C-alpha cells in the first residue's frame, strides 16, 4: 500500500493545507471532525475556480484518473470527470458494459488490470456494499468511493454539508431533517455520520418499513410522522424513493407515499421560515417532492450540483496533490 499524499496545493493565494492522512476516501466513517472541516474548507476555496472564465488549475497535471462505475450515475460521474479535468488530470471513463466484467471478470481481476495501468486515482461506484474497499486493497493508487450499495457515498455528504454551510454559515447547532427512503440510502448514512460528527441535530423521517434496524444509533431523533419531524427544522433533505426496492413491498403505493411523505407546501410550512430544501438527485417529482418546491426559492438543489464539483476537486487535491505543483 502506498502512503497518504505527502503534500497539498490550493488555488492561487489560498492557504497551505496540511498533508491529508488518508490514501483513500472510502467513507465518512474514516474521517474525524477536523478532517471533515479541512475538506470543506478546501472545497470552499475551489468554488471560485469553477466560476472564473478559465476553469482550470495545474495541480494534477500528469496524473491519471479512472472513473469506474458499475452502476449508471451520469450526475456523479460527470461531476468527478469535470473535477478531475479542472484540476489538470487526464480522465478516463471506463465503460463497464463494454468491459471484461460482462464476460465474467471478477472485481479483483479488474482491480489488478487497472493497477497494471498505473493510474493515480480510481473513482468507483458499485452496487455491492464493501466492494470499493475490497478494490482499494488490490491497487497501489488512491481510491474514492462514489457510492457502494447502501453503505456510503462520502462525497455526497461532503457536498451537502458544504451547501448547508454556504447558506447557513455554520453546521453545529442546526436541525437537519432527512426524509424518505432511509433504509436503502447510502446518502442518508453518510450524511448522518458527517452531521453527527459536526454536532448537528439530525432527524430521520420515514415509514417504519423504510427505517433500517439500528437507525437510532446514527440519528438524534426518529419520526414516522412527517409533519412532526419537520417542525422547526433548518434544513429539509429529501431522498429518492427507490422504486425498484420499495414499490409494492415496502409502501402500499406511490400515491399514498406522496400523501404522507412527499414534501409539499403545507408540510414545508412546519419547518423554519428560512429552511432550505435539498435533494441528492435524481428526483421523482410528485413522489417525494412537489415540483413547485423543487423549483422554488427555498430549494438549493442546483447549488448542491455546483458544490459537488468543488468538493470532488478538493478531495482529488487532498489525495493526489504534489508539493511541487503548488499554485503560486
């Protein structure tokens, strides 16, 4: 195994960061509060890069990034691709559908093949929990978890936290309500881990059939009544209802789900007047959220997408940056 990156870079004029102590980013569970704050600070420093006319840094020039997605996710994959290119990396998207995986190649063999190409970082999404960690043990480069089963999605939690901090100015002391398909959501798990580490009061809201066993250990409060759970919340984070797992078995019908757990104006009115509305995407409009709310003035969903690029730039910078490439 290689050691963690020995040096860091920042956009011009930015602070010098301490060396990041991890080779990989496999989950929020591996990070402490100080590491989370530093990644958020790094990401905040990356935001102006994407807003300027010339959207690039030389930080990762000569580095090779492979995006390996065993599940389709155009939003996350394109975000990582743009982040890598804006940092100066050479980015390759490996299509699993046309790879040897479809011919029976195992994950370990795939890892060995990619490792022989000597990439600097592999971004992996996989439908099985733990698959990304297994792959990380078989390669000599950095690995970033872009979502594994119902386990974790660390960069989504980081971008959500950055979005909240941008709008609220802080994280500690806020009340965040996470609503919807908690049981099948890696986004919910990573967010609960991160927000808990940052002293945020977390609430999960879902029907009993969509609440995983042991959720009380992660969330501050658990509700099955959505109006009660939303009362006084600073942030309302909706989750996609995963039809492929829930329909007909875990919920009676989509119509009934929306009636009791879809976010509409009446339910949102119970949150604080300045509460923001979030969604990791893709959205099921009219299922977990009213289109008028998703497109309304309290929605920060598009800002989440923008923050996603900044966070992924920051993570790549933390894992790969070479001191010799420091921005002047």
